C-alpha cells in the first residue's frame, strides 16, 4: 500500500479543492493519505471534512499530522504550554471519532528540553491514547535528544516513532535512527533531501541513499503503508495530475524496494 501527504502544494490557500485533490490522488494510483489536522498553512476551516472526502474518493486514512505552530511550548508552565497539551488531547479524541488510527506529533526542538511538566503532559496524553486505542508517533526533526528521552520514558505500545527521511539527513545523519527506534515504527514521511529548501523533494531527486533506507525499514518489520511527504516546490512546471503520477511511480519504486 502506498500513500501521500494531502497538502503537497498547488496554492498556499489550496487552489485545487480537497474534494478534487483526493480524486486526483486516487486516480494516480495511491491507496491512502496522511491528513494535515489544522486550519494553519492556508488550509482554513473544514479540514475535518477531509476524512469524508478522502474516503468517498476510495482512499484509506493512514494517519493525521497534529498542529506544529506551538510545539516548542509543550514544557512551558503557562497558557501556551497548556494550549499545546489541550490541542494534542483533542487530536486523540478526533482520531477516535473519525477512525484515524495514528497521529503524528513534532516534539520540541532540543533547544527546549522536555522537562518534568512536559513529560507529565505526555503521560496523560498517552494514557488517553491507550484508552482510545490511538497510536501516537513522535517524528524526528532537530529534536533527537527529546525524542530519545520520550521514547525511553514511555514504553506503551501506543507511543512510537514516525521516521522522516529528510529530517534524518538534515539533523541526525550520524545516528542510525531506524536501527535505534525501528521496533517502535508507526509512520513514514519519505521525502528526498535537496532542491530549493533542502527538503520535501520527491524520492530519487535528491541525495538520500534509498537502497539503504528501504533496507533498514524492511528490517524493522514495519507493516504500514509506504508514504511520501513531498511538496511541489521544485515541480512548478508540472500540473497537479502530472506531479501525482510522478510521485506515485516513485512511491511504488520505494515500496518494491522495501518488499524485495
């Protein structure tokens, strides 16, 4: 099964309506999508309707990405810190209501170490996830120390890891993250490293060693979808349909590498 992040560009305010976007994703060949669960980045209101629109188009929901704008406040003893916690808690509840099996969270950057208050909030969040049987996948960015502390602190089967290939290359290329956290792997953000922003390229267009990455993913025993998280920043000459067709071919190539 192969999937793609649903907010991959084509208008800061998403000029292609999401109802049409999901139909195009399905037409390109994808089986599932990852949803952006917020009104930020130009998404606007109505993002919860995406679940219905995607499933109506014949797509499965692989996971949803929680909001990221306040992520570094999780350990703060103030209203901002409480707001982050309440946002994540609502995402757990939304996953249960909308039958989304997994939610992805950005932990704080390492310059904001997770303190006891942050851990206490995460403990309550994971308790709620266990109650609702929702997986929480913590993604690697410039947060490797925080990621290590959180995954070592919480051994729940509902708390795990989201592997981002490009963030790995940019922030922790000297650490074998898939070997270290592979037994906790719950989600994939596969993208190449290069282009205008040194991230979010389509696979095989940058400098990541995909043979090595997919071999290591296979060794983890991960059973979820092979999912891409690209943007169209380096592909403005392609129509949305052409971009999705290209992305699908690359996703299938990765999926074949993984299963062979």
